[in-house]
């Protein structure tokens, strides 16, 4: 049985979140939810996450799980808020521990132990779990970060930041722990799936010449037309291109607030002595 899939696009961060459900049982998961954040004022909003909750309510769906493809650097995660509202567990790839250990000293995050907490479940490559009666397979697809995973449900795969639409290419690999060669191998793993497999993106930036945002493609389309990694592009050529391109890219606008929240499963840092919560801005740390 195919899952019910609804996409929610947040244009402020160019992020696509998904509400994925089992039609037979009404159980659902949310993939990569966004917590709205205004960097100018430091204010948060749950507007984007509330759209997911409202859609689930209207369809009588029960959100049981929040799935993160990785610790995002371009938006804050609403995983903790959704857990608070629904009781859902939060899952991510087991190598989030590596990411926590890298960023813990950067933010002097003494509450982060590098053991995967406060995520409820750490997922390993090849592991299977259920959304209702739907079987979900975890595919370890590192390179963009060391902790990236993709989620395969039958002929649908949610690829996180590993791939973009064919006319936009591939994700950067220059964040701490990222690696272009590893990214290429992860992409080839995805592109070895059946040609008709549907791939769901986590981001779209609307490539030049395209009028609409898009986040759904296939293995066949990526292999034929991806501007960075179509069939015939070898590993060394890809690595050279990716490293050269990454040197030209600025850091994401929200990387500093995002990472320190997202390594905590969408929780804010603990309050200081005055009872207030602060996000840190480490100087010259990246």
C-alpha cells in the first residue's frame, strides 16, 4: 500500500516538510518539520508546524513519529513542539552523536553529552520500522553531514539534503564532518534504486529558468538530467566540482541558531540563571 504524502513548503527557508500517513490505520509521521524563526528579532513561531497539525486533525491522522533526515543548518526544527503537542517520538540517524560532539564545544553546550539525547530513537542503516502498517527502511546517506539518512517507504524515498531537483544539483558537503566523496557514494546508492522510485526533496531553490518550486522527482530523472551527478559523471569529477562550488557558498543565514537547536532535537538551550533562554553567537567559530 502506498503512503499518503502531503508536502508543506516553507518559502522562508526553502524547506519541504512532509506528513506521511498509512491509509489503513491513520497513523502518521512528520518528516523535517520547521519551527519559524525571525533572526532579526529572535522570535519563534509555530505557524508552519501548526499547518501540519491542522492537516492531520482534518484527516483524523495520529502523528506517532517525527523523523529528521539530519541536523539541519538552514532551519530550526519543530520536532520538540510536535512531540509536546502529539506525544510523538523523535527519531534521527544514529550518527547524530558525531554531529553533537562536533558542535558541542562550538556552542559551549554543556548539556549536550554527545550520546544522541534528547532524541528518542537513533536509527541505523538498514533498520526497519513501521508507520501503521507501512514498512520504513532507513538508508544511511552521509556526505552533506555525517548523520544524514533517507527514509524509504516502498517506491517513495525522502532524501533529505542529499539530492536536489535535477536542474539544481546536489547538496553542499563543506559543513563540519561533510565530505564530497562520501556524498557521491550516497547519491549513487540512491540512484541504484529502481528507476521509477519517487524521490522527495527536503529543499528547493527554484533553479534559474524554472517558474515554480518543485520537490518531487524520480531516480530515472535524476540519472538522466541532474546537472551535477547524472549518469556518466565519475566520482573524481564530482568531488572536484563539489569542492570548488562549496568554496563559493556563504554560510546559511540560520546556521548558528539552527544547529544549536537541532542537535537538541528541536529544543532550545536550557534557561540561564535569569530564567531566559539564549541562543549563542560564537565569534569566528566557523
